[in-house]
């Protein structure tokens, strides 16, 4: 990612979710911001209208498995089958492993056999953690983000209150500082 320009890459994991993803899309639109959504396949099948809205508004989607599998705990072949299942509804070469857990073998296999690009993050908002406040999530992002950072939020029920608090303030803060928000283009 470009580190010499005032560009940030917002990413959202685990959606689409009716309330959270719709909120995110509305907030991004206010700032003409683009983002990348790492979608769970079963959520795409349940909320395909919201998934279509993500794409129609010019954002990018990535594969986040069909059932949100942990690569460290799943059987390799079951893991790859789950990713392929998600790929039936998520047409993307981008992949983010749930929980950030992926083995070296899985990583190599995805790159070589699936021709996927694994995208992690450089700034973790912490919005998924119920013991963390929205203020803490906001501070995590503001203190840690710098040009080229890939920031992860979660468009899920679990992260809702922290996301709803922090995202609008992150967008306002960095826009005021002259940053723009782009989707990942690998």
C-alpha cells in the first residue's frame, strides 16, 4: 500500500450485516470514502442485497471463508472447501483469514492453487472486543494509523456499539487531516 500519500485503507470483516453494514455504507458515502469488505459467505447468501450494495457503491469485496473458520483449528481440506464455497458468491482474489489465523501451508496453497492474495491489517480497531470501549477503539485507530495503513473494523452485531461510535469519528478526523480512504487494489 502507498505510504507516501495521505491514504488509508478501511476494511470491514464478517458482514454483510443488515444494521452494521448499512450504517458503514451510509457513513462512507458521507465522505466519498471507499473501503474493502471481507465477507463471510453465509452472510452474503443471507443478505445478498447488502452485498450487492457494497459492490454497487464502488467498494471492493474479499473472501473471509463461508463459515468464519479459524485456519489454525480447521482441517486444511475443510478450510479450502469452505473458502471455495464462499467464492461461489464472492468473486474476489482477496482473502483475509478469520481471526488472522492461517498456517504457512494454507497461505502457500491459497496463493498457488487459488491465486488469492492474503490481506492482513496494520491497525486493529479492537471494536469486536466487548471489554473495550468505543473511545478506546477510536484512540487505537487515531494513534496507530499512518499513511498506507490498513485499518480493520467489523460490520457485525458483536462490534456494533464500538463501530457506531468510532467509525464516524475516524472518518471525520482523518478527512480533516487531508486523508482519503480507498479500497485495496492488489
